[in-house]
């Protein structure tokens, strides 16, 4: 539990330093997502996954707010843009941690959890790299997009143990990424 809290603080403080350098699109949101996946996947139970992922997310937010206050910014919406956005970010990170915990199961539910985790990451990559996306960023293509897409594929291989499970999780990831991309581009 303490490791999740301290990990969140470290990730949040590094995020503040990276944003000061102007290269945050390499770090944000992928380090936060990776933290949630690691904390959720290593939890010993569903309750612990919920608690530790929330602690890691909350400490990341605290570190980001504290870092912006130390720079004299006093922007307490450093993550998420607004107070509602901040709540949504924390809820998304906790949900991602719970999905990562679900991916530890050895049945089809585990395949579903791993596929959704990877699909969410792929959908974000597609949204950032495609003109007309909600978060389109020209600087994101091609190096960053390829690196993060490779991370999404690696996540499936790390979260699933068998080739059949990996294939099912990859199929779920493609469907989730496709549906989310269509939904985001329809906005």
C-alpha cells in the first residue's frame, strides 16, 4: 500500500518536471496509466486493487498539484483541466487498475480485462495520432505513437500467459480500440 502511494508521488513529481521541459506528451498520460496497471495487476485482491490504485492515483494528483504550487502556478486543476475532469481522471485510473487486476484471472474474464486495458491505450494512441481526433497532436506521430502502440501490444503479452489468451485479448483490444476511436471521432 505504501509502495503504491510512494509510486504515485514519484510519478506525479516526474510529471511536473517533464511538463516544465515541454515534452509531456511522451509522459502524460502513459506513465499514469502504466502505474495504474502495475498497481492493479500486482494487488492481492479486488479490494486491495481498488484501494492501492486509488492511493496511487490520489498521490499522483497531490504531487502534480504540489509541484504546480511550488512553481507559483497555483493551478489546482493541473490534471484533468477542471475539478470534474480531475475526478474523471482518478475514476479512470482506478477503473484501469481494476481491469488490470481482472486480467490476472486465467479464464476468459482475464482475457477481457487484458484486452480492454490494451484497447484503451490503443484508442488513445489512435486519437492523438489521427487528424480530427479529440486530442490530436502533430508531434505525436510517428515515433511516440509507435512506441505507445508497441507498449499496448506488450501489455497483452505481459498480462496473459498462453498464446490463446493473448490472441483473445488482442482481439478484444482491436474491437475496443476500434469502437472507442469511432466514438471519439464522432464527437
